[in-house]
C-alpha cells in the first residue's frame, strides 16, 4: 500500500482513539517519527497520562515520566486536564485497550441515486458520497433496505430476502407474513443463495404475492428497474458538522466496492476537525 495512504490511516486512527484531542499536526509528526505505529504511541500516551495523575486528584499529580519522550508527555499532559465525564472515561478506556469501536452502516445519496455501506466509528457515523462529495449521516435503522434476515415465528424457519425494515415478506414454507429482523451488510452475505425467487406483498413487485398491499413498493432491484424507480429507497440525512468530526475513513472504507487506499487518498481533501466537546 502507498506510503501516503499508510501515514493517513495511522494519523486518523490515532486521532480517533483520542476523539480528535490530538491535532492533525501532532499526530502526523508522531506517526512519521514512530513509523506509523499508532498502537504503541497510544499505549505510551495512556501510560504517561496515568503516571501524571490523569484520573487522580490534582494534588497527587507526579512529575513527568522520564521514560516517555517529551512529545508524548506533552499530549498526555493535555489529556490530564480533561473533565472526567462519562464520554471521556469511555475514550480513555477504549484507548487503553487500543480499541476503536465501529459500526457497519448503510448510506445513500439521493441526488446521485447511489447507496453504499461503510464501517465508521460508533461515536461519529459520517460518510462522503464518492460521486458528489456530500457528507451524510447513515440511513436510520428503521428505514434501511437490502438483503434482510427473517425468522418465522410459525415454522421457526430463518430465511433471507430483499426487503426494507418494517415491510413484511411471506415465509416460503408456511406463508406467514414475517417482518425483517435486520438488514445485512455485504460482508454478512455468506453462503449459498436461495433458489426461491423473490416474492412480496408490494403492489409493484415483479413476482407479487396476494393479497398485495396497495400503495407499497418492492425494494428488489429487479422490481425497481422494471418500474423505473430510483435505486435509493430512503435518503441519508445530510451531515451537519458540529466542528468535532474526526475524518471517518479509518481502516475499512466502503464495504462493497472500493479499494481502501483509493478511499483514503480521496479523503485527504476532506477538512480535518478537532474535537471541542
């Protein structure tokens, strides 16, 4: 992978571990000095902060740790003055365990009629459309669509099929209408495909089940194309920046179609913002 992409990923990972409290300039300098070893740098900062008395009374604060480089001591010193809120305690806990909790979320851009999945930090779920550059929040869980997982309460059968959350589909064994339990991310679509053709109660389904529900639309790509409907079922809300966003392309990028290094190099033009919360 490219040297520039490796540096950018390491900088973003280090900044995300401390919720943007480490500036872009500081993180870049440290990653260049320590060969992109963000895990080691994070560990030293946490240990140094503890020795400086980050979680103790100000009266118990000790002298700077002689074993830690001054650049890391300076950052640790900045972190000791943060208020011990639940959010900050969670940050220090995750940093001490070298964790960046993430979530796989669906995003969509209505103007570009494009949708994608991205793994993003749990605390700041934002992604850019690759076509127009707009930044979006994820599609709400209750509006997600795609390959859904179902569990039939009548025959205790599990099955998958195209659906949107809140839209029932018939069980192919007993015909019971079943609501989807979740929408699966692309990486979860393992195993063989079902031989059963898609069929649902939507009025415009290409393989409609009866009794159909008037005014409803099928989310299966074949039905959408046949009815000349857009690919985007529910648009992502456009992201409103609060000035605390750390760039969100950390390690995985798009889960469906994009090369990781390409995504990160594209994101280099994205404005980096430090956390003020």
